[in-house]
C-alpha cells in the first residue's frame, strides 16, 4: 500500500530535533519528519501534534550504542552510567518514549 500526502509547507530539522515540532506548534509549517520519541514527548506535553507513521519498508531505524571508555578520566562514573542504562528503570524510561531496548 502506498501513502500520499499533500503538504503545503514542510520542514526538515537543521540543528536540533525539537525545532521541527516547534515549527508545527507555531503554525509555521504543516509537517516535519521527527523521531517517534519526539511525537510521544510532545503528546505527553499535551501539544496538538499528530503522528503519521512511515511504512516499515520505507522507514529507517536508528540504533544507539553505549560503552565505557578504556581510559576514561571518570571511569567509575562511566561504569555507573552504563549499569544504570542496563537497568529496568532506564529501560522503562526509554520504552515510555517509544524506544525499543534489548
């Protein structure tokens, strides 16, 4: 199935992912591609945004990685952060915003 949308005025993020939803909220543009998590966040703020999903076969998924640095100046802080990111608390926060976790 193919989807076609007529958009009078669209915007592509240039600096930061929050600028695109703000352009929509300020009625400067009709649409802007953003991360799924940004739509979730805007809805949590009760902002009037709509999600138009990109079909899976045309979409791109990003994978975020985390690691401890071998010679980090604050090695324990890095270890603590990685340990936190592996925790159920962190995974639930990520899931709340639409991210998948391992």
